C-alpha cells in the first residue's frame, strides 16, 4: 500500500503540496509544535466519531477504515447512516466547501461503494452550526477529475517544487514557522 494516498491529505495538498512533505517530516514530533486553533478544533470535533460516540442514531457506522483498490486511497469515514445510505463528513466549521474537501468526500464515497456499501446521499455536517449540507454524488467526470488530481499528488516531489509561495496561504499554514520556503509567520503565532 505504499503508493496509496491518505484521504485526509487531499485538501491539504491543494492548499500547499509542500505541506504534505512537512507533515511527513514532523509526523513523529509533538503536534503542539505546529497544530493551530483550527486543527485543534478539528481534532476535538473528530473525537466523538473516533471513539464511536459521535452519533446516537441506531445503525450508524462511525470511524470505519476504508480503501479503494482502483483509486489507491485509504482513510476513515466519519459517519455512514445505513438506513438512509448516507455518508457524512463532519467539519467543525464550514464557511466554504473547498475542492479538496469535496475530493475527500468523493474518495470516501468511491471507497464505500467499492467495499459494497450503497451510498445514495453525501453530506457535510457543520458541527458549530449543527447543520447538514447536502452534496451531489460524484459524476463520471468528477471521478476523472479526482483521478487526475491523485496522479498530480503521486507525482509531486518537494525537490521540484519551484512555485513561489502564496503569502496569504502561508499566513494560514500550520507549518509556516517551520517551512524553509517562507520567512513570514502564521496568523496563529
């Protein structure tokens, strides 16, 4: 499974491919070194699901490990509501749904369907607003888009990363203070 991509990294890769490299460099360190308020909130938001106590609905499956042989991705879903055939991705706050977040949900969908779970509805659940946000099921064109993105991800090399940094993104990157591509500090310092 060494060429499998973690679904959780898809949105981060769009934000900054180099951050995936930095995450792997700092993965075995104290995450207090780099985690900022949004990541701490996200971790807390997932605690209920990870401990399988995030839902009181009977028949809900939480924190299920999933993978797709065809896409070469793996991860965990937040909630699968079997009676509704509904796949739910929980986010603490969701002012904007970013493409990478859609990629994560699509990848989970393809994993679930490949593993034999029928999925007829996709939703984000915004914890801070206690609100479900429905999302269309991915089309065949969406799958092709996701596959192209995964190819870009697999072919990325930090050694070939010559793009200039984006000061606005860097200011919101949890690795900003540890990054060798920028001299700015992040807004969480």
